[in-house]
C-alpha cells in the first residue's frame, strides 16, 4: 500500500505544480451530488483495506478506497455497525469509505444517533502541498484543538484527499421493531414531537404518501431500537396513544434499507411537469418546523428534520425561501435532465461571513485550487 500512497502523493504534487484540476473519485456512487465535476481523475479505489479494528474499543481505522460493503460486513461479524447508516447509491459496494466521509450523508437513524461527522475520530489527509497530515486520533480524548477531522466530513473532497479515517462503531441493538400509523403529515409531525419528549427508543421515522396511487393512505413509519424491554414497552405505549400496526421485521428491514438507499417508489424519477423536468430536492429544517405549504409530493424523515420533494428547477427560489423561513436550507439533490449534474446552485448561497471561512480554508488546505474545484460552490 505504500507504493499506492506514494503514487497518489506524486499525482497531487504534479497537479499542484501544473495547476491541473483533480477529480477525486472512488466507486462513483455520488457523482450526481454537488456541482458538475471536472479534472483529471484521482482514483482512490486501489488504496483500500482495514488498517485496524478493535471491537472491544468500538473503533475501526480504514483506508479511503475500501468498499463500504466490505467494512460493514467486517463489523457485522462482530455484531457491530455504523449507526448513522450511510446510504448507498446504485453501486454494488455501496461506495467507498472515503466517499462516505467526504459526502457526509447519513441514513434514517440520523436524527437519533447523529451524523457521519459525529463518528469520525481521526483522519489522514494529503493536502494541496502533497503533505500527508494526521488529525485527531482513535479515541475521543485524543481530539484536541481544531477539530479538522470533523470539518472534512461533508467537504466533498474540496480540501484534500482523505487517505485513512478512524470511526467510532456501535453494537447492533438487541431489539428492533417498526410501527406503521395512518396519519396526515401534520398529525404525524405532532405525534413524533410528543414521542420525542418521552423516554422512548425512537431510532428512525418516515412519513410518506404514495401520490401515484389515487386514494392511497398517508403513512407514518417509526422504527424502535434498543433493549428488549424498552422496545416492548414502547410498542405498548405508542399503540395505546394512537392506533398502529407492528410490521414484520424482515419486511420492515427491507423497507428501511430501500429508504436509506433511495429505492422506495417515492424516489423513482418523475415525469416532467408540463415542459419542465422535475428534480429531487432535500430540505433540511428543524424537526419542530410545521408542514411547509408546498404543492409537491413529499417524504419526511428524521422526525421532521429532512424533507424530500419533487419539484421543478424553477422552484428553487420558492423552496429556499420556505426552508429559510423556518430556519433551514434547500439542496438540489438530483436532477433528471440530460446534463444530470450540470444544474448550478445545488447548495444554498453562503452568507458573506461563511463564504470568507470557506475561502480561507480552501486557501490553506489547497492553495493551488486543484481538488474538486467548484464541487460545492462554482467559485470555490
């Protein structure tokens, strides 16, 4: 692996000298995410493998090119998991571990257990000067000073090439159950807020209406995870609060996996609205935000904190205004147009103060501007 690492370092050094843009890429499972990418491909997949794994310490260190599926299989053998449920998008390996951290995307359990950055203990990174740097460590108490490790989570490779990462892992919960309730969105959000204020082992939720089927019910799915006694007690209490049904665990598991990986019917590409194609938007809002007065189909996760909807590109201003009104933001997640990744303005506009922070970080980590230029914002 040392030879692979040296090759990557040499490629970065040469690119910086010639100011050649580099497009960091693993399995390509998240090519759709962010602004259009360009440049010479910097392939991370050869730099793979689990460096160390201490099940008793609940920590694993893994190289960036390691397939996510390989890591999860190793953890499963010891009854452990990545609690934030990183999503997979269309590739057999589910993407790489480096892409998982760089994208910073989390699955259905995000609102209850935390996101990717909450589980990153330390990283190694090659910066734009071809320096191989180490940040953080393998235990929480080693993380001192500026928390650069977590800063890199969600940076989309714009600050450097992640080579290794140490992650906190958790034991698989001893018990799990999924309840389904027939509720409209307003009642579902209200009920989730009530349950959230109680000592219940809420792990994930998903409200959806199948708008492709006339008369289809509006359904709230709630997943419980925790100690056996806690889950059984919660099932009894929640079904007393409001009528609901317990799903078969095998079927529920498939459904939650489909939700995580955006394979539910809701996420299937939609036909154009008139002459304008529809895009998948992600609205990140406080869980306590009310139902947003928007005319497009929605799917609500994270106890109200993440709201997906299909809307035309021309709705960008309306969606961002609606999200901002409740203290949130709107991201253009996927477009169905031929250019696919070419729609500009994927992420909300930065405030002047935040843009200044972004520019200074980019200048410090990547002075030649070679790493994924424009991936997050066209001008950075």
